[in-house]
C-alpha cells in the first residue's frame, strides 16, 4: 500500500470516519460525474435540463456536492441521458478505498456507448494494420486504411 492508502486505511478504523467517507464519496462523486459528463456533451445546464424535461435549478442541484438526494430513478435517467452504464453496488471498504485512490478522468466522465464503440473500432483497425505489418505483408498502413470501411453511426430512425 502507498502512504495515502495506509493513512486512509488507518482513518477508516473509526466508524464516524467510515460513515463520512461513504457520504462524501457518493454525494461528491455523483455531483462531479454529472457535471463532467454534461460538460463532455458540451451542454449548458439549461440545455441539459431541456433534454431531460426538467428545470435548470434541478440540474444545478444535482451538480452540487451537498445535494445528496439522488433517487435510483434519477440516476437511471441520467445514465440514459449520458448513454453510459450505471453501477450501484455494495463493496468492501478496501475496494472502495482502492477505487477512490486510483480514480482517473475516465472514471469520472466515462465514454458514451457510441464514443466507446467508435474508440474500440479504431483500436481494432489499428491492431489489424499492425498485425498485417508484423506478418510481413508489404502493404503500407495507409494502403490498409483505404481498404477498411469507415464506421458510420446508425441513424436514429433504425434504432
């Protein structure tokens, strides 16, 4: 363990600290994620509120770390609006501590399904080009890319 995790683990021995840690993790984490995901969509609070059919002050409240009144229905609605998964589970403090310490920007504002799918498609194509090159094929990367059909997002009419 690192110094940071050792110190946190030491503090978690106190029940009051554990209770506060849970509150802070959930309340602040959700608020920061909502704001980060909305910003990733390049939407203002009023634009996002309109998309969800709510008033702007409610979006502002959701983005306030002191709010803490999220219902599961609200979280599911937000996950659908951001097109991301939602994971609500009980975990050990060790798991929560490690997840908190190792937090990175992609954990705070994960890719939407479409963005993730596009990223995986590109990674697969790059890997294919590299594999082809490593197998001794003479085609250049540029030639290989020309043969790969471009990914097209399905129209909403077909969904």
